[in-house]
C-alpha cells in the first residue's frame, strides 16, 4: 500500500511537470507567430509584441506556482493517508492477536470436554462400586439374619456351620479391605477434580478479561468503520467471533456446574462407603461374639 501511494505521487508529479512544458511550448509557438506577424506589419508593432510576451511569461510563472502549491497539498494529503493507514495496521494487528487468543481458548475448551468424558468414565466406575456395595449390604443382611438364628439355636448348631460362617466373614473382611484400598484412590481423584476446577476458574477469569477487552474495542472499531468502509466485512466477522466466544463461555460455565455436581456426588458416595464399612465392622464384631459364646 505505501509503494502504491509513492507511485501515484510520482505519476501525478510527472503529469504536472508535463503540463507546464506543453503550455510553454504552445506559448512559444504563439509568440513566434506573433513575432512573424509583427515583422510583416512593421516596426511600430514590436513594442506591443514584447508586452504580450512578458504577460505570457508572467502567466506561465503563475501557473507553475499554482501547480507546485497543488503538488504540495497533495503530498500533505498523501502523508496524512499514510499515517492513518499505519494506525489502522496497528489496530488490525491487535485484532489478529485477539483472534489467536480465541483459538487458545477453544483449545482449552476441547481439553475441558476431554476431562468431562473422563469424568463420565469415573461415573461408571462409581456406579459399579455402588452396585458392589449394595450386594455387600444384602450379603451382610443375610449374614446378620443367619447369625441371629444361629445364636438362638447355638446349642443345636454344628461345627461345620460355624466354620462356614467364619469363611463367609473372612470373605467379607477381604471385600471390606478392597473397599478401604479404593477409598484413597477416590480421594486422589477428588483432589484432581478440585485442582481441575481451580484451573477452569482461572481460565474463566482470563476469558472474562478477554471479553472485557473486546467490549472496550467496540468504540474504536466503530470509528474505524466510519473512516474506512472497506473493512466492514472484517469487523462483522470479528463481532460474530466475539458472540461465539460469549457462547463458549456460557457452555464452559455450564460444564463447570456439571463438574461441581459430580464432585458432590462423589463426596456423597464416599460418605456411604464409610457408613457401609462401619456396618460391616459391626457384623464382624457380632461374629466374634458368637464364637466366644460357642460351647467348648
């Protein structure tokens, strides 16, 4: 763009320099004709020919001065246009930087979606744990019922049934130990989720700062639109991208709310597991009491 402006200046300067030369050539020809006519008419008209020649010279000098003034004015206008173009170029570079920031935010949103998919897999594991806990509760209820019945009929029970009960209690203790081993894993997963939530909140703050920066740019964009109508399609595209950014921000807030709901569900499951472990410990204590009261 600056090279085109320089070329235009050169062409206009050449045209303006050519025009005075052509005018001067025409004037010289008229002067020659007038001198020849003056020679034919006589010596009394030589003084009038000299006056006309001086007047034509003065007129050509005035025309040259006016053309030089016009050239200076056009040079000033071209310099102003070039300064405006430079300022516009700086503003468009800032817009490109904001577009790169939007691309980085979209990449972060895709990473959040992958984390949500991982959370869905963790949710399925929690559901399987809940089913196992339900089975253990049913088994514990059955064992408790059989224990109450056997305590009532302790004098008529046999050693084989007591050994079977002991093996069942051992299996239950192994299952409880497995559940206890799973609790630290769930706690570590909870910590990872909380750290991820902190990262998401920091990313949300950065996105909000970006949106506020974009809102601050709107008046400047309006001024640029009034000055340069040729850039209106790019400005409309920028407005559309800002709307998409706001939409992505709302989706991100919704995903954060879903992650918090999942975290609360995990804490509830951890509480249920602790209650279940306490119940199984009580059942194991009851089995130990039954063995103590067993007849020797």
